[in-house]
C-alpha cells in the first residue's frame, strides 16, 4: 500500500445531484465488487482487480479490460476519486490510486442492504415450507 502523503489528487468529481438511492441501484456485480474492494483502503487498479477477484471467487472474473473502464465511469459519477503516487515506492513509476468518496461508500452500503433483504427473502422461500404442502 502506498502512503497517501506520497500521492497527489488527480480527479475528484463532486458527483451527481442525488435525490434518491434508486438513481444508483441496483449496481452491477462488477461495480459492486470494485466498490467493495475499495471499501477497505485506497489501491491501484491492479490491486482492485486482485481484491475484487479474491472477494468474489468464481462468481466474478475481474480483468483490466473490464475494471479500468469501470473505474473511469465511477470517477465520472463521483463514487470514487483518483490520486497519483509520485513513484518513489514503485520503482520510479507513477501509479494511479483509487479510493471511495463518501457518496461511493453510501451507495455501497445501500446496495449491500438491498442484497441482504433479497437474500433473506430468498432463504425464506427456498427453505420454508410451501403453503400448498402445509398439511
């Protein structure tokens, strides 16, 4: 991990004028796993790919062709911001570092709550006794 003090702000969008959570939800699995990866800490795009893949396992195949365009979109809508490392810790190569904005953290929380409710209903229906077999 790169110390924030060694980074400079590149991109920070103030986001859209949000009136309700429905403007963002539901998130795609790709977006959800990218935001979830960034929830712990700021990281490079490469680290986002590795973390999202580790978190999701076989249910999500992260790769650079998918993640970097998604990071660009998340930057534009204000869910993440971007810093650039001066390269001192990366063999002289500057690296872009991504982090969640407050809005990004809120949207991730909303989506997690939405999915928890859906999973709870699914468990009740799948594990519960169907009404027509109640006898």
